[in-house]
C-alpha cells in the first residue's frame, strides 16, 4: 500500500513591523480585504490566458506548479481542488518493466503528480487552515505557498502571511497507540545548569560553555523500547505542563524534551518546546483507493481531509 498522508497548516496574517501575535481578521484586513477572495483569484493571477491551466514556475529550483482552473472550486468559506507539481531541467529516458526504452522526457518537460488541497478561511476569525495531501515522499506545500505568498505580497505589501504546522491531537493519540519510544533527549542551553552535570578539569582547554548545549539521552537498546508513554501522553494533553512534573534529570531543571518514536514503521520527533508547531502528517492510506494511474483517488482524499478539518476545528474551539 502506497503511503498517502495529509499535512495541516494554520494560516495567519499580521502587519509588517508589528508583533506576530497581533493577528488580523482574515476576512477583513488591509481596509476590507478578504483572504478568500485572493485565494479564489489565484488561478487567474497565474494564468497567462493561453489555456485552462495556471502555471507557477520556480526557476531557481526547476519546479513547476500547475492548477487546473476547472478543478479549483469554492464552497462556502472553503476552496479545494487539485494541484500538480513536477521537476524539469534534465533529459531522461523512461523504460518499461522489461527495461525497454519507451521514450524521452525533454529538459523542459515536467512529469506531474496530482495532489489534493483544502483551504478554509472562516469569517471574522484570525486563523484559517490549509490541508495538503502528500503521496509517498512527495508533496506540494513549498510550491503552493510560494505561489500564494507571492501574489499576497503583491496585493498587500504591508502585511505578512504565515503558514504554521498543526495537528489533530485526536489523530496523534491514535498514532501513539501504535508507537514505540526509541529515544528521549533532555537539552539545556543554560550554562549555569549544565555545569552541574559537566565541568572540564583541564583549564588549558579554554572551554567556553556559551559555545555548546548539553544533551542527556535515553536510548533504547536493540529491539527494546522506552516505557514512558503515559507521561508523554500527559505532556501532550497539557501542553503547558512542565517536563519536571514527569521526569527528573540530576542537575537540570525545566529543560525541553525531545521524544523520538516510531509508529507503523515511520519515525516521528516531538519537541515539547514547540508543541504548537508539532505536525505529524496524518496517514490516510487505509481510507484511500489507488486509481488506474497509480495515484490516490482525489475524492477519497477529499473525504478524509474534510473529516480531519472538522476534528481540528473542534479541538481548537475547545481550547478557547
């Protein structure tokens, strides 16, 4: 089964030279502008009028993004559709399963992969959401954000648009059900603290604590796991909880904690100092059929994404 996942990001806007905490209302910023209007117009802004497709090109990295304007559909305060992306810049031969030459891909040709996206811009709110499908190791986030941010900056030069990862902790807890902790890392950048743990004995070394940080690791032995999952779940459920409540490391107090674990064969890293930006891609492979071209069915991805968006919005509402 090919891995199909969804990555989720929040969308926020703030005025340049002001605190990023002073967020603008997405449906009413810059003298009455509505972000959803810009997103709706994005295909037209990228279209030179020659066909039904809009193209954004990243020449530095030799990548292209194509938007099918007929598949870019607004509904309510949401927009979804299909994005395609591919690389170019080298000529290559493609072959069949027996090694026979089937043709040539030119230097200016871009073999495209399709990806589903869903964007939600609630009215009178300071936070929106964008969900982007990934397939295997491929995704479309960087290209889509570059295209959208470029047009946003042209229209609103005094404002900054930000995209920050987020997750559904309901889904994340489901991941933890299958997870095994392989490494736990405690880090301190406070030289006063880690000198309680480490002190050089040779003054000729000219050691400067300001040049380093201390890392204390617990590492699981081969074929073993670290049984601290209950504490990890408690830290996640209460992101204001101090690590010291659950763990004691001699000489260190209230230090960030990184947890490295595997679930369903995939590695994850959780940093307690960045809980708001923790976003494991949500695996939806079991809900998605693969079409005759070998790609996930867009309608299946849409159904899973809509459910995920509803879960995340409900969780965010509960936090308020």
